[in-house]
C-alpha cells in the first residue's frame, strides 16, 4: 500500500465513522447515552488501553521481523562479495565458473527473486543459482594448502549466506496469522461502537466529529503501520529494496577487473539462465 492509497483509505474511514457519529448524534439524548459519564470514560479507558498495549506489542514484533529482513539482505550481499574473493583462491578451472554463478546469484536476488518477494509468491522456492553453486563446488578437489583453506572458508560462507537469505525472505508472505488480524479488527469495531454511545446532541458537531475522528485516525494509522511491517518487501515508501545486492553487483565487477580475470555469467541481467 503506497502513501496515496493509504491517505485515501484513511480519509474514507474517518469520514464514515464521523458521519456515523453525527447521524447517531441527531437522536442522542443530551449528555450522551450514558447516565454516568465518568464510569463510561473509565470503561473506554480500559478498552483503549488494552487495544493499544496489544497493538503496540504486535507492532514491536513486526518491526523486529522487518529489521531482521533488512539485516539479512545486507548480510547476504556482503557474503556474496566475500565469496567472490574466496573463489579466486580455489583451483583455476572452477574459480571463474564459481565467480560467474555468484554474479548470477546476485542478479537473481536483485531481479526475479525480489520481484517474487514483492508479490508474495516466492514461497519455499530456492535460489536456482544456489543449487548451481553447490554442484560446482562439489566437483572441486583442493590440492594446495591455500586451496584447502579457501575451500573450508567457502563452505562456512555458504552456510552464512543461506542463513542470511532465510532471514531476508522469512517475512515475505506475512508473519501475522489470520486469527490475530481478526481479533484486532473485532476490538477496533468494539471501540468504534462504544464511541457511538458518547454521541451528545448538546455538543457541537465539530466537537463530536473531533471525538470520533481522532480515535479513528489513531487506530487506522496503527493498523497501517502493522500492515507495512507485516509485508516489508515491495514498491512504495519505506519498503525494503535490493539496494545492498545491487551495490554488491557493482563491487563484483570491480573485483573481477582488479583480479584481471575474464568471467561470462551464464545468465541475463535479471539472473535468469541463458
């Protein structure tokens, strides 16, 4: 959801709730439907506080997931760049092949895989170039001490890269279960209904509109924030982008040039196999 759509939805929801309050206000008795305003305010305080605490805790957990995805993307990109360096110390016949496949892995992450994350369609699919890298490294037979050390280092980096990828994609399809969303919307509906009983024809329309509108805006914005953190990938303001991996692609080109090697990646610019 981008900012324009969010703003439109916020305005529509607020207008609907304010209109409902003003409609109820026309037939409401003076002093609202409650004969004891203090007791009614106390009950509303319990409802609002319980909802705020629950929603705040959930937003904190959702933000933690968002931050974990961001850190996973950055860590994965860093490890890919490091593996390019490690590949240069492996046997020459496999070094160039591994470097090309790492380039394709990075292109795939920043291209087709990120698009799938944005659409929520990645699921349990693996990165195909991760499998190609495994096949290639399985054929490597390190001889020298340097090659053996590079081989061990490669395997460690592969494990770290795979864990970073898991961190990056784990929240792509949403981390909040449907029952939790149902509870949040039911509580929000209860608060809205309770607010209607504060309708008072003795008060001005502006005051009554502010009473309902302010509550609606706060609750709606908090729910929007939760939706944002629940789906961190995609287009729109603040969404996670493959910036780190795109930066790594530029770094890989620089590393290849400095190393003086010729590499032809077996994929196109989006990471799809040629």
